[in-house]
């Protein structure tokens, strides 16, 4: 390492300041990424450093890919609390929109994050775990078809994606898809089979043994 290699200041979760070269910060974030929860600093602070005009693009892209990959995992683990700042979502969206799709690795990470966001809509409501009111092959098939259609719609988007608006649109569209399928009677057969299974199950239980 050159004696004059530029160092960048990073403030950790405890308010302590670390002075690291771009390579050192990248290696620290890479090591931290072994856990989705215990990083040196928030996504907001890391992206702020990466966006420094003097910060080497190679390491900036690397760190942003690691951040996006981490938040793709967290997108499907909302039951597990994770340490974050209120502005971290904006930082993550910035990573997605600034990473070059011409880089094959970056492209795959972006696709993983977009897939996680779309899948998350089917797994959670806006405030809690989603408990589907339909159970069966038809519902699962409809969900998978919807996920693929939404992914195909947005994966090649040329414009910058506004993920806050995208989430609102996806929630509304998913609810509409389910409602339309209900009105068409798509779930009736599976629902009736499930109800019949439940009736047989409860009928097989001798309440005196409980």
C-alpha cells in the first residue's frame, strides 16, 4: 500500500470514526457480509462514502453489489429485526439504480434484488406476514405467474426505478390479481378440497381424548 494512498472516514454504529483506504473498506464490508446484520456501518453511510468523487469506481461497485445482495436477503426475512437507518432504503435503491447492468455480476445482483422485492409482496402485506386466504396448487401457480410477469416487466426498465412507487403499484396489482381470480372462481375447487380435508381431520379427532 502506498504511504500516500487516500483514506476515507467511515462512522460506525457507535459513532466512532474509522479511516480506511478504498480497498480496506471493501475488504471490511466483504467480511461483514458474512452476516446480514452486523456491519461496520449503515448502508446510508457506506453509500455516501462510495459516492465520493475520489472513491475508486471498482471498489464502489463492489461495495454497492454487496449491499444490494444483503438487502435482497433481508427483503425476505422481515420477521428478523436488522439494524438500519431510516434512510437505508434510499441508499439501497441508489445502489440498484447506479450499478451498471453491463457488468454481468452487477446484473445478477440487481435481478436478485428485484426478484426479492416482487416475492416480498406475495409474502408480506405492508405491515405484516401475509396469510393467504387460499391454499392449493391454483393459488401457488397464480402467484408464480404474477411474479414472473412483474419481473419481466421491470427487469429491463431503462428509466431509474422509483422503488417506493413500485412497491405501491405491486401491492395494488397483486391484490387485483387475487380478486380477479376469486371472481372467476379459480380457487373454488382447491378451497373446497381443503375444507373437506379439514372436516375429515376434525371428524377423526375424538374430543374426549383432548
